[in-house]
C-alpha cells in the first residue's frame, strides 16, 4: 500500500482527531465512579452513578447535533475548516473539565457546570468524526479504502489506550485522597497535549480534491441537511444506515463504554488489575477494527458486519459469564478479548461504508449525522446496564450478555437491509 505524503497527512490528521475524541470520552468513563461522588452526592451509590452516567450521556446525545451542524459546515465550505474548529472546541472542553468546582465547593452549581461543559464537548466532538472520515475516504485509493477505514476507526481505541496509560500513571502517583483532590483533574488537563498536536498536523493538511471539484463546478449543496430529508433516495439510505449505527453504538457502549464501571463495581477482583484489563480490551478493539476494515475490502462491508454480529450473538453470554466468574488475570483477559473483539470490531468498515453510501454534496452532513445518530439509542446502554445489573444478583452476566445480543441483532438486521458498497466510486 503506497500512499503519497498528502494522503498520509490526511490520514494522520483524521486519526489523531478521532484518538483525542476517544481520549476524552474514556477519561470520563475511567473516573465516572469518582465523578458520581464529587458532583452527585445523593447518599445512594447507584443513584449517584446513574446521575453521573446521565451527564456522560448528555455528551453522546449532543453528538448527532454537532455531527449535523459541522457536517453541514463541511459540505458547504470545506472539510478541513470544519476539522480545525472541532479540534479546538473539544480540546478546550476536555482541559476545562479539570477546572470544574465540585459539589463541596459550589453545591448545585457543580453538576450544572459539568453538564454544560459535557454539552459543549458533545457538540464539538460530534462534528469531528464525519469530517475526518469523509476527507480521508475521499483522498485515499479505492483499493485501500477498507484497510484505511479500519485504521482510521481504530484511532478512537488509540485514544482509549493513551487514556488508560495516563490513568495508570496518575493513579499510581496520586493514590487515595490525592487522586480525589487533584489526580482526576490532571488527567483532563493532559487532553490539551494531543489536541495541540492534532491542530499542528491539520494546519498542514490539504482540502479534499473531491470536494474542491464540486466547489469549482459550483455544485455545492446550499442546504445539505434539508437535502438529506427532502430527497427520497438519500433519506432512505440515511435511515437504513442508521439501523447499522444504532446496533454498533449500543453494542460498543454496552461493552467498552460500560467496561470500566463493570470491572470496578460488579466484578470481584483486585482493583489494580483494572487498568491492565482496560488496555487488553482496547488493544483488542484496536486491532479488531483494523482487521474488520481489511476483510471488508476482501468479502464486502455487509458480510463483514453480519459475520461479527453473528459471532457476538453466539459468544456474548459465555464471554461475560466467564469474565464475571474468572479467578485469574489471564482468564479475565481471555474472556475480555472474546467479548470486545466480537462486539466492537464491526466499526472498522464504517468510515468507508458511510462515505460510499452518500453523494459528495451531502456526504459530510450525512456521515456525521448517521454515525452520531446511532447514539440516540446506543448512548443509553450504560444507564440501562446499571439499572438492570443493580438488581441482577446472580443473573448479572446473563443480563449484560443479553444487552450485547440485542445490539448484535439490530446490527445483523441492518447488514441485511443495506446494499454492498465496496465497489462504489466516490470520486
């Protein structure tokens, strides 16, 4: 696979932005049990945890709005310009989270400030994926689209790995009361570093030639979002693709999104193992998505999604059950690999699939809106899991496994409803 310096620059700029997105969201997940105590001290641990997850869900729910807004922006005045704004916006929001006062300091204002900041975080982050996925897929060779789609998508997991490593070092050096007082803040302060790095890379990026051709031909759509819903054909594509994204997002947030909380609150294990298991899970998802992107170029996008959906349906309950009852780190690692590989690898072909599914004039808007639109249902997975598992008793692993199966059935249905796009010319 030979890429020009321009193509590598675009891939790197998009990859790093998606990595920062993952970095921020995972930082929040890693400290959410602590956030629940500092910002939502209800006196009831489950209720506080639900409130903290609700604040987290605000970030995810705002993402479709940001995806539509910045996608519209990217279709009308350029993918690169949209990406410059989004990276600045959510880098500042990540850093600012570390400055927030807690309930003990300002009372009810603390959760209000937190929710407001997560609201802004979700808005800017929502615009990040669509622009990055589109400019990359419009720039790279058709024959490499599947593999590079997987590499691009794995950037989120790269951010997850970085966040897990940072969490480990900060937790080690600021243990106990120190972590409660300053450690969690340092974690969010570090978000500015990858943000500035990504901004530097993007300054040197070139605009998509595919978009520039339409711009010079004066074929830019003046109202891309309205076009999606007024054009019967595009509207149908939008809703069919949304089925796939709903299944994928629900499956991801039932597993990876809920994984830190599941290990901390429900699995009987040494807490020092948690950062290492998170790294195992993330590395699995990282390589799984690259693998899925690669095989989607060989056997097709829809067959790949269907394959992973069926695998998750079969293996979800045994994997969660094994993880829940495992007695050693190696056993837990094995079941983690099985669960995360089957439930999250399906994201690999998605940047390619969505870019192939929509025309250039509305591609940025449609991609960002569809991808993040899956969160309208998928983002509730952690809240549903907490509600079910808090009264689950011995059925905890079965209940969580059923949640994964529901997500996989939706994904399987979506893969059957959508056509194959691998051979589509998007130029």
